[in-house]
C-alpha cells in the first residue's frame, strides 16, 4: 500500500485530532518535536526536522540545546521559507518548485509553523530514499503543520503562564523577606543572596548612589564562589560601565554577550561573566541605585526574566527607600534627643564659662567630631574672641586672648559673625573662603561654622571641624543651626546673669559709696574709695580725680592749671600725671573741654592722648573715659579712667563713671555746704517750733495768741500783731498783738493803701511811712534802725489776714540783730504755716457745721417718716426749726383744695401774738409781696423788715427780692425768707421764716439748712400724695380684675366637641377688659351657632356694651334660626339705647354639622376666611351689611356656603389683621391667608397657636393695640 493510501485509510480530520492530542500530551517542546517527527515517519516514511524560531523559543525554564532560527545553520529553502513565511520545495541543487509547476514530485519541503501570526518555526520534511511527495501528501503536511503550530502555541502559552506564576511567586517571597529589614547593609546582603540563590545567577550586586560624590557605591555583592566578589569599598563613577550607564540614563540594560557590549567593564574577580543585566532602582524619577546581575551563560536573560527582575527591582527600590526613610527618621529622632540632652545640659547653668565648657563637651560626646570650638562676639570692641574648644591648642589660645577682628574682610569667621549666615565646606582645600586656616591644627578638610544668634544679634560662633572630606551635609547644617538656637539662649541667659551679677556688684559699690557719703567720711578717703570701686567694676589700668578750687573772683570759664588739685590716684604716679597735664596746650584744652562737658567723654583712637595715657605711656589706641564732677551748672572737678587696650568703654561704662562722678560731686558739695547747714539747722528749728505750735492749737484765737508770742522769741522781732480778714465787710480786724505800746487800730478797711497793695499783690509790703500807708498817726518804728513789714496770710490765693511785724536793730552783732532776706524768709514761713493752720481750723469748723446741718436734716426727715398725718408733720417741723436753726418765727403754707392760687397756713410757730395774727391773716397770705414773688417765680425770695412797725400793719410795703447765689446780699435785722416747697416745677407750698438778727458768719449755713428743710417738706407732701394715689390705684385694679372675671363668665366656659369637626377659640383683651366676644350656641337638629363680635371701643365702656350685645344675640339665637333676623332684632334694641359713637360689628354663622352647610349674616365685621381644601386656596366670605347699633331699619341678609372635608373656617376681629409692628407695618389679611394655607395640615388648635406666635413675633415686644378674638372650625375628612 502506497503512503497516500495509508493517509487516506484514516479520515484526515481524525489524523489531525489525534496529532493534536498527542502533541498536547507531551510535557516539553523537545518531546512535542519528537512526536511530530514520529507521526511523519510513520505515515509518510519521511524524515522530519523542526526548526524553532526566536523569540518564541526556547521557552523560559527549559534547557534547550538546539539552534534556533534565524541563527541556526540550515538549508537554503528552510531559510527562505522562514524569511518569506511560505512553503518552499527543493529538487536537486537550489531548485525550488511549487505545487503547480512541479512536473517532477519534490523530495524535500519546508513548511512554516504559524499560529496567530506568530512564526513558531519551520517543519522540514525529506524523503530522498523514497518516492517524491505528491499533491495529497503535501496537503496533508500543510494541515499537519497548521495543527502542530496551534498545539505548540497552546503548550507555549501554558508553559509561559506557569513560569510567570512561579517567577512572581519567587518575587513575592523575596519581597516578603526584605520588607521588614531596616538595616541597609543587612538588607542589601539579604537581597543579593536571595536573588542569587533563587534564580541561580553567577553574580548579583547592589550599588547605591552617593549624592555628594556623584558615585555609585557597592553596598552588597555575592557570587558563585567566595572569590567572585568585589571589595566592600568599591565604587564607580556615574556613566562608567554598565552599572554607571544605567544609573545615569535611568533605563535597564541587558547584554546577552558582554564582549559585544561597549559599556561593559571587566573585573578580575568575575572572569566567567558572559552575559549581564543591570536594572535601575527608582522611586518616581529619582535613581537611588542599580541592581547588577551577571551570568556565566550566554544570552542568560530571557524576555520574561527581564519582566520578573524589573518587578523585583521595584520592590528592592521601595525596600531601600523605606530603609532610607527609617534611617532618616531615626537620625532625626537621635538628633532631637541630642538637642534635648545638650539643651538640658547647657541650660542647667548660668555661669558663662561653665555653659561654654558644657556645650563643647556635650557636642563632642554626642557627635564625636575632630575639633569643636566656641567663639564669642564683642560688638563694642569689634572682635571675635576664642573661648574654648576640644583641640590640644584650646587652652593656649584662650589664655593668649586669641581673637579675630570683626571687620576683617578676609576671614570666614568674621564674615559669619558679621552676616549671621552659616558657612560650610566639605573640602577646605578647594574652598576659597577657607583659604586662610582659622585655627590649628590646619589639617582639617571639612568645616561648619554656625552663628549663635539671639533676637537678630550674633552672640558667638560654633566652629566644627573634621579631617574627613564630605563630613557635613544639609542635615548636619539643620541640626547644628537648631542646636545653635539652644546655645544662643543659654549664652543669652548667662550674659544676663553675668550682667545682673555685675550690676549687683555695681549697685553694692554705689551703696558703699553712698554709705560713706551719708556717714560724713573724709573727702580724701571717699575719693580713693570711688577709684577702687571703679577699678573693681570697670576695665581700668589707671585712674585719677582732679578737683577744681575757685575763689570768688575766678570764673569757671577762665580756669588755669593752678586751679586744679590732684585729689586721688590709682596705679599712676602723681608727679608724672601732673607733668603730663602741663605737657602741652592741646592736652590742657582737651582736659578743660571734658571737665566743662555735660556728660562723660569716651576717647577714640584718633584723638590725642590725655594725661593718663601720656603718664603711663599707653599705645595710641588705648581706651580712656573722663566724667565731670558736676551738679547742675556748677563744676567741681574731673574723674578720668584709662585702659591700655582699645575700645574698652561703652555706654554702660559711661553711665557708671558718670554715677561715681556725681557721687564725688555730691560729697564735695556736701562738704562745702556743711557750714551753711548750721544756719539752716537753726532756721529749721524755728520752723519746727512754729509747726508744733500750730499743731497744738485748738482754735484760731489760740493759734494767733501763741504765734504772736512765739515769733519775737524765735526770730528776734520786737513787736508783732495779727489781723484777720472779714470777707462780708471787707476789712481787717485786729485779733492779737505783742509789744505795741501805742494803741493799734482794731480795723483796717480794704482801701487802706498798704492793705490794698498787699491784697492785690499777695506779697509782703515794707512800710516806709506808717501814717500814709496805714493811716496810723503815731510812728511805729525808728526810721534809722527800724523795719516795718506787713505780710499777707494767703491760702489758695485767698486772703485770710495779715501779720504786722516791727523790728529794731541794736548795736550787737549776730544772726537775730539784722532784718535780712533770711529773716524775711523765716517770717514768710511763719505766715504760711499760720495761714495753713487757720485754713485747717476753718475746715474743721466747716466740717462740724456740715455735721450739724446733716443732723438737723436728719431730725426733720425722722419727723417726716415717723408721722402719718401731714398736719402732725408740719406742726413738728415748725416747732423744730426755732430749736435747731434758731429762727424767730416760721410758717408753712399750702395751696387750698380746688383753689390752687390761694394758700392757707398748715403750721405756724411764733413767740409774738401780734406776729401770730399776721401769719394767719388771709390778706397777708394773699397780698404779701414776698408770697406773690415765690408763687410766680417759684424761687427763693427775701424781704427787709427792719423798719416794720410794732403792730406789723405796714407789711404790704415791704418789697420782695430774689435770692441769687452768685451775689452777696446785705444782711439786716428783721428779714423775711420765703422758700418754695416744690417738686420740679410743681409748687406744693411755701416755707416762710422771720429772723430779727442773723449772724453774718453763719448766714450761708442757715440758708442751706432752711432750703434743705423745704425740700424735706416737699418730699413729705409728695409721699402723702403718692400714698393716696396708690390706694386709689389698688382700688381701681381690684375693680378692674372683678370686671374681667365677670366678663369672662359671659364667654363659653368650654367648646363643645362634635364628631367630624374641630372647633377652637381664643380671646385676648388689649386692656383688663375689652369689647370683643364670641359665643358657641348649640342648636337643634345637630346644628351649631357661632358668634364673633367687636365693640368699637376698649376698656369698661366696650365691656359693658359687649355684655348687653352678647345677651341679646344669645337670647334671639335661642328662638330664631335666621342669622339675619337675629341681627335685625338686636339692631332695633341697640339703636334705641346705644350711646353716641358706640356700635358693634358681628358675624353669626349657623353650621349644619351633618352636611357642612353654613348659613350666616355679617353686620359690618371682618370678612371670615374659608380655606378650600380641594382648591388649596383661601377665600373671604362675601361682605354683609352695616354694623349693629348705628341706624334703624337696616335689612340684613343671609348667605349660604358649604364646607367640604378638609375645609377650615376662621372668624377673627381686627386685633389680628390690624396689629402693628415696631416699624409701623400692619400684619394684614394677606399674611393671615398665607398662615392658614401653611397650617392646613395642622389641627385648629395648633393653627391658632401658630397664628398667636407669628403675631407676637411680628409685634416684637410691642403691646397689643386692640382686643383679639379668634374662632376656627375645621371639617374633618371622612
């Protein structure tokens, strides 16, 4: 049987199916190929080869040892079939034939294995030892190739899927193992080991980017052998080799054969590397490292390997980043802990040296840098001083006072101190700013200088140095700048503490010097003490005090060196200092200028040397300060200090020096004033005696008597006298005198020349001619040896009196023998002290008078309060006034009831029967001019009755005068005073008093008392009237309440309840009673009568009218079923008896509770509102006729309308719709309609409550202006 017959024996489709099943049963590609070869051999007796092609084969995970297309060495027709993806035949040598023109059957054929447009390979079949292939065999081979390609594609996809799942599982396991590792070195070692062991590669390494050096540093690597490893400190530059190239470009690179890769770099430790793959470790777009994998096999990295390793690379990048973040946070936490520990350490002390030392030691302990230094900045001296450090040279530098000039423009440390900006270098050899080394040793390559600033002021510098390159980064800068803040605060506190200690020391020095001044220490000792204290508190190498000694003829502006005395020195020879002062004219001029200046002078480097600088041979830039010993404009000398170094004195030094100079000046002045103090002590003794005498005096007379006897003893005057000023009569009255044998005048009028001049000038007057100036006949003193002076007693620019003093000079010498300016000053002090005492005694008397006034008014007030009847009150008051005030007669007059223009006596007191008759005389009461004045003007008036006849018959001729407080009145005998008894402008009565003789001194107080009594009487009358009014009001309120209760009885005590209906009513009056009313009348046949009415008024009249109307409507409503007929009948009766302007509006509605029909009549009332549920709107019932009680013969008509379930009827009075708000806006019917619509789903009770709340809110606190009545009825739904 031929091969074609063998093929035809089995149906072709079964052969293909069997072929597919056999191929799918094979576990590998190699077995699949063998299966295909066996089938072809068995069916066709031909030899078959399968050439697989890239990239589809070999499959991942399979060890494929056969060549693949297109690189495999094969026949030309196979290559042509691969390239053209067509069937190719070959007969003989290089002769390709197709099926169509194949005259001789082919012995060899190449058929492409294509599935889903994927060229999987070529099926090569040859049968050279057998017959050529015929048409049927070629078709069979084509079908076999197609089905084989499909089966191989299926197997290929399943294999790749399983391999991917396996690789992803491996990736997951590796990721899980590295996720929780937080140590970077451990992490990298673990990653490389896991990858090499899991995937079996020859060499695995991880490189991480060093951002500072721009290099890739080897973090971990592992190889097949221990020798296959690079050194741990290995690093490469960015762009160098495959790893550097991947790090620079950010893309993975796979080299199947490293010999052909231009970027490959060969290492002796890895001689067997054939292929290599490098993957960038990226977070977002940032390259943090490279994963490098090398294999000892060619083309070891399949496409799927690349996918898996890329995914693994992402996990590694995240893990490395997590470690970076963890380390960063841990580092930050450690830094914060360090800051806290260092801050706690350095803030525990206030000693500056201790703070600096603790700072250095704490930083060294926590951070372990090679050299750490601290500097302080002295702005006054413009220097940066070295304080302490950790280097071997620190002690020597500090002891030598090593420093930098703050204004040095070359050094980096002065620059930081000036700018307040940190400076950092990681390679000082290449940083020009650090060209000049700062401190020994000079082998440090990295340096960080941080300013210690507080409130914008640089207090010092923190200098940290390291022998390593790149020892600092931005994190270190941030840390030490934060630490600098803590150190600055500690420095600031230490400075303040040291400053406070220094100030306390200075204060102690001040106190010591002041104590020496107070204890009258000798001048030489005191001045030497001042120099010692200055040397203790200020930088000082030499000091001196010069004193200025002037006679009376020498002016301070014309002093010479002979006027100076070197009073005290410290650490300088006196002879050298004196010679230095005389060395040149320029030195002397500068010295005088400093002594005459207003404050201390601080020497600058460009000025010439002073005496101390010349004497001590100091350098040209030495420091010096000079302070004048000065009080006011008087100069006592000069204090000078000097120090050999520059810029040692500032503002505080100037203040301290000035203070000590002032103390020295005070001490010198005290010594010079000591002699004057003896005389002043005597004066003080005199004034003390005067003050003690004034203090012991109990009255003005006692005071003047004591002073007139004490003055000659203390001052030495021969004669003296005191006069007091009478303000009412405007003259001086003699009170007491001593030594005047001549008769002094008892009174000096204000127009006496000396008195007039003294009163207007308020200064002492020296009397040259007693006759002319004092109108005195006799001579009081000798013209040659005597002095006569008149001194005023003045207090607050008010003249109280005068002190006349006469002094006679004798032939003896002494303080008391001459009348000098000092004597005048003593006498002025005596007069001033006397005037103050007189004023104080007068105030005491005035206070006693005030207390008496208060007591009198209290007595009157108690009388008013304790008595119930006005008659008793008036009687008590008129009997108290003569006792308490001293009036001769008094009377109280009140207006007559019903005749307010006429008055009648309510209480009278007098000793005279005739005067008693006068006060009761109606003509006197009606026609007395003083009465008329008070009635018309309602002001206080007075009248002079000094010429009043004994029978008082001429009283009508006494004119009335108004009392004006701003004008003085002339006080005479027999004076009438009339006080209006009034509350505001309401005249309640008149208080009349009569006095025969009024003491002028007490006139104002008596007047004040009487006015107060008149006010008490007015209050008593007002209280009486208020009590009467209160009684009447209470009676009225009780009647009003009773009326309301009666009115409420006419209203329904409850609203009947009906099935299918809701009825609710509200009634509120604007006053206690009102004119609104409503009624609910139960009618036969399940009907109901509703009445609402409003009387056109409020209060009692409306209430009475409402009662009548309600009774009539209810009476007719019981008998008539016609609302219009009821109104007709009620109107006839009301018209007959209605008062003018009284009428009533009303609505009467009969509700058929069975059908909802309404029969109603409206007598001029507000139109009721009906809410129609079906139409969802509110309508007004049609308007009715005129109000009830207006005119007769009015015809009223009935109207009918039906309510449906859900409808609501609202009857109301105008208290709802015509209510007004604070803004005078009206509530209005439209608002009522809107509220009804909004409340349609509520019960009528809730609807009325809602209406009431809206109305109250609308009124906004305003009271109701009208009565309010509401009736609501709702037809419930079935």
